[in-house]
């Protein structure tokens, strides 16, 4: 299977913050005789994961408050040694392999061939509403007496032109309005929670600490900070192992949406993030290798999420209830123990 165009492009006409690398998946040369790959997913012991009496979470809480990634990892490693944080870094062995589109479909990813095509659903709905509303008001205003019937429709109609002009030249300026409008979609909050919880959970399982997160409209993010990785990113020295781990975390949100919805909406920022990691890696990856990395990362992240569905859904609820990062970690460690 081949994938075409793995380089970032600027979507100038987009009104959303979803500017992204576009990867087109083609299935004309898939090996249809390939068998679904069984990922070596380790399961964690429920008994070991239980919060044992006397377990001190204060060092972890303190490290999170200071936003000290090294201290957070040290605290979680110590908790793991005493049998509490059993799920922390429980999937440390992340190794890339050749991946086909059919494997994504077999996993349960819906419309896998369209996963990396940026969604313009929210942008289109916003534009349609603005143009439709101003057009309707313009027609009504045309019934006003005298000169008002000329000037008012003209002014109302110019609103659409201004919005279109801003969307074409500086789409970021409309992001707040589009984000607020997007919240009208019935699935919006669920998509955000599912997407960000996937980043959080997958990062935790492979041993990358999360220090902050937000589900607020227009500020949705999961803040993964690792001082060592930060230095490697800025210096352009990410090795294959580092890129693989970061790629899986970056594609987790996309995988979570793909497992649930027919159309992925929140993939743009994730794909740009992945491209940034790729650009900062050594040795440099060819277009074909970049495309395969993307497919494989979606598959691996999706496999982790399917194998930890209870944890993912429990974490979604916790994040929607604005739980602290420590409370989210507790949720991951104890979700299926009740």
C-alpha cells in the first residue's frame, strides 16, 4: 500500500485552527492476503493496581504542582515499584513496522482511507450559517422605507464578505467564533473528551508524563512535557525510538475518533505535531517512511485504546468533570477495579 503526499501544506482558506499535513491513503496496492497483526499488549494486574493502604501520593502531587516532568516520572516509577502505579509505562516497547490500510479497517477504524484528510465540517457550518443568516436579514431589511431599504441590506451583506475575507487571509482570527459555534454540534463535547483522553491515556501507558490538560472550547489540549525530549526536539536529534513513541501519542486522538465516528474532525493539529516530530528526527525519513509511520502509529494507538476501553471511557468522564491530573491518574489505575 502506498500513501501520497506526506508533506505539510497550508490550508489558507480554512477558518479553523485545523491546519495540517494531508496524507491521502490509497488501497489500490494493498496486500489483501495479509493477516491482522496481533499487538503484544500487556495486561496489568488488577490486584497490583489497587491503591494499597499506606501508599503515599504526596511526592507525585507535589511534582505535578511544580510541573516537574522528571520528578513526576520518578514519583510514578516509585509508585510502580510498590505495586500501585502498575499501568504507568506498562507498554514501553514501541517499535514501528510496515502497516497496511486494511489493518486499520480490521481494527475498527471507520473510513480509514480518509483519516488524514482535514475536516472542514465546523468551518463550513459556520460559513453557511453566517451567509444564510445575513442573506435572510438582508432580504427583510430591503423592505425598510426610503434609503434605509438600500443602506441596511448593503451593510448586512458586507458582513459575509468580511468574514470570507478574514477566513481566506487570517483564519486564526475567526477561531474563537468557530469554536463557540462548533459546540452546537451534539457530538462536540464527546469528541473533545474522547480525543484528549486518548492522548492522556496512551502517553501514560507508554511512560510519558502528562502535566496539564484542558477541554475548554478553543483551548483543548493535553500538555506532555519531557525535558529530555524537548531538548532533542529543539536540536533536531530525535532518534527512531523517540519518534515512534511520540508518534503513537500524537495519533491517539485521531485513532480514538476513528474507532467511534464515521468522520474524524480533530486530526489537523495532531498531524501537524507529528510532522514537526518527523522534521526534527535523525535519520531523516523518506515520504514513504513518513506515511507508514502515520499508519502504524494510528494502528498502535488504536490497539491500546481498544485493549483499555474501560480505562479510556472512565478517563473521559473524569476529564469532563474537570478532574485534576492526579485524579485522572487515579482513575487510570483503578477504573476497572470496582
